[in-house]
């Protein structure tokens, strides 16, 4: 059976983002700490005994479920009589486990009825080289190092999911809802960098002068464009919109016009746009109820993560923005969340 993914949105997600694997991960860390020479064998035995145990869902599960649900609109999705498989959405599981210890994850995929047939178990190897092999558009993970490697490689959009306490079972999957920040996410980081270095007036002056010039593409621009093209292939009516896309940005007038005109230049028509001018994004996000909210600001992520699933967009290692934002954060390995680096005075960190 032939496969054609030319017009397919391909999302790779780590096993730890799709399911809650904190118990087994913490057990492995304990084994490595106490018995490093025998830890791997002991862990394999441990996982073999638990490979049929049910897994709880992870932070990325509602998004993946909603994405896969779009394939019900697909006229070229696989059936028993298909000669060419061309789904609207394809999801790939990427796990740093070995194939043997990954059986529990494969069982969980079947238990939850997820139509995921492709996977990669890479036994601790770097993730980034395989993103291009699978032609991935978006990579979601709970591991900051993996996300940073993918961001630096520039092969696809990527984000670090937080272990959000939101009750993800309450998120419906009848409509896929995605919220994007603007600068340093959809758009390039030049505006954010100008703001951080010279302040809001300098940023507004530049945006007013350049309002008719498209903003350069950021790390999520191609993903948005592909989502928009996918949206065009789906039914749309006042009562049925399978995808809803929102721009939720700290921009406001006079910087709003340039953002809208840039999206038009890209051939993208988002469903909603919120120009908040420094207001807390959380209230709008609670109302929109996205399956995922992508933002580069750790402040915005921390404010929203109690209410909606959030995803932190890492800067490339060479970006000057690292000195202002989440490079000054450390990862708490137990909670998979970012906490501020207290050695950096808060007065030196600006947030917009």
C-alpha cells in the first residue's frame, strides 16, 4: 500500500507527553542512582511486569485526540480497499525507551483507540536527527534538551509541554482549537528583541513605520500555514468548524495592523485574533479553551498552565532573547516544569 504525506500534517510526540510516565521514569532514575551497573536490566524486568498496566493520559493527549479526529473528514484516509494512504493528520510516537520497555506505551495506544501506527523507540539516542526522517511538522515533548536540539536543528516547530493540572478529560475533541502567540512564535524574534532592548515605544514606532511590510516568519509560521491549508479542505459552516485557530498576542495598536497583514500575505486567515496590549492572556485563553497554547514567554505559560494545556516554545541557542527569558529557567525533573533561576535579578527580566 502506497503512502502520500505531501499534504498531511505530521505531528511527532514523545511518549511522556502523550501519557503520564512519571512513575516509571522516577523508578529508572532511582535505579540509576543506586545500581547504575544493573539499572537497565532491572528496569526492563520492572517494565515487563507492568506492560499491561493502564496508563493515565499526559498533557498532549487531548491535542492528539482532537488532531486524529480530523481524519473522519478525510476522503483519502486508509480503508481496507485503499491503494494510497493520504490522511489529513499523521501522528508519530517518539520514545527514548528501548522497543522492549516501550510495549506499555503501544498497549496504551490501543487501549485508548488512538489511530497511531508509526513509532520510533530510540533507546536514549538524540531525537532531532529523526524529525526530518519522519518529515515532522511539529514535535511535542516534556524534555527540554530534546526540544532545544530540535529547535537548533530548525527542522520543524517544537515545544515543551507542561504537566498541566487542568482536567484534560473536559476538553472536547469535536473541534480542534489551537492558540498561538505572535512574536518569536509565528513571527520572527526581531520585534521581541527590539522591545526587550529598547522598550515598547521603539517597538511601536517600528511597527507603525513597517505596517505594510510582512513580518519575517518565525518557528511556527510554516506549521500555521499548513494548518490553514488543512482547514481549507474541511467543511465549514456557521454551525460546524472542525478547526479554530486563534492569535493571542501582547501586541496592540499600532502593531496590530502589521500582524494581520502579515497573515494575509502568508495566505492565512485565523479565526480569532486577540491584541491584548499587555493584559493577562489567561482570561481569553480560558474562554477559548484551546487544546494547546504555544508561547515563548515563561510568564505567560505559568499564568495559563493551571487552566489550559500549554507549550513553551524554545528559542534557538544562538538567539539573543535567551538572556531575557526562559534560558534563565531550570527544569525541575520531578514535575517537568520550569522554575525561575533565582540567581538572575527579576529587575533584569522584561516580559511583554
